[in-house]
C-alpha cells in the first residue's frame, strides 16, 4: 500500500504535468483539484483559500475562474496563460518543480521578438507550458532575481505577445509587445 509520502509525490508529479500540458490533463478543473488535494495533504487549506480569494481580488479569477479572467484580459481563451497563473501559485507554495536553474535580470520590454530570441537571451526555460508545436500558443516561465516567476506568453508562430509577473492587478501585470497589441 502506498504511503502518505508516496501519494503526495504522486500528486506533485501530476500537478507539475498538468500545468505544463493542461489540455492533456483536463484543464483548469484538474489543476484546481490537484491544488486542493495538495493543500489538504499539506494542511494548508486556509492558506490555499486565501490564495484563491486573492486571485479574485486582483482580477485574475472571476465566476469562470482563471480561464474567464484570461479571456477578459486577452480577448480570447488561452490554456497556457491560465496554467501560468496556477503555476505561479504552486511555485509560491513550493509545489512546482522547475526544470533548470535559470535566472533572468528583468522583463523584456515592449519589443517584438520570437521564442528563439528569448531562449537565446535567457537559456532553456525552467518552466514550459504548452506543447512544442509552433502552431499553438505557449508560455515560458523563468524566476527573476527575487525568485518570483516571470512569464513570456507566445502567440502561435512563436511571436512574443506579452510578458507578465504574477503580482498586482491581473490586467496591469501584462506588458504587451507591438505584435501582442495588434492582435
């Protein structure tokens, strides 16, 4: 019979896979279920409820949860952007495993660039959300100097749409490139 530690490791593995490929794992509902289960396992249900309430207060969630807030902010649904919000919460809780130790000096400004440009400048991403097919959007996450995550949101064809930090008002946390603004 699996031990409690085995079950917790399994939940962590499933959460890390679900935020990286949300479409393959059932999307937001599954990510929320895994986060709820880990909060319960780690006796952090009150802290987790506070995190969810903070999402609503900063406009990162609404009646349709994070997916709805993403739709309001971007004008379209985006599973990788939705997953990045939960990845940020999981990172703060110590539940997210990063693939590489890479730190960036700051956020790219409001300039157009491609996915390859970001990787050339900052190295392989410690967090890749979404698939590798260039026809679909994706998000890369890197820790900044403070350890907080900075996200690079790419449109299909691998053009940078926006960068985002998880703090503050949700809409205000996006810095759009010219390509992202013209979308």
